[in-house]
C-alpha cells in the first residue's frame, strides 16, 4: 500500500512540473504546421504534375 501512495505522490509531483501552452503558443504552432503542410502539399502536387506531363509526352 505504501508503494501505491508513493507512486501517486510522485505522479502528482510530476504533473505539477508540466507547463501547459497558452493560447498564443497554440495558435502559433497551428499556423506553423498549417503553412508547412500547405507548402509541402503544393510542392508534391507540382512534382506530380511535372511527372505526369513528362510521362504523357513520352507515351505519345
């Protein structure tokens, strides 16, 4: 029983050390992820279009 109390005390102590992000940090991280995903998606779409056009030119 003593081990269980120690475990919960240690878990509570560790949770008190956690620093949760504020709204501005969350918004900033969201925008960063959105921009990076958008740029990578556009880049991959461009590569796909170039490869598709080149393959169509070779096939015809």
